[in-house]
């Protein structure tokens, strides 16, 4: 049973890796800007909510 689960998990991971690599290699400038802005907003929110101690 665990071998079957491991095989299924491996196939899912391979599928998503292939999908993400296709998206990455065929990324338009608009998609790239969206990713950069998302990372910037998440980073800004995380830095604002952190504690202010030195």
C-alpha cells in the first residue's frame, strides 16, 4: 500500500514540476511583473507585522 502511495505521490510531483517549468519557460512580461509584485507585497506585509526590537 505504501509503495502505491509513494508512486502516486511521485507522479503528482512530476506532473506539477513539468507544469511549473512549462509556465516558467513561457512566461510573459506581465506574468513576471505579477510574480514580482506579489513577492514584494507579501514581503512588505511580513516586515510590517514583525516585532520592532533591536
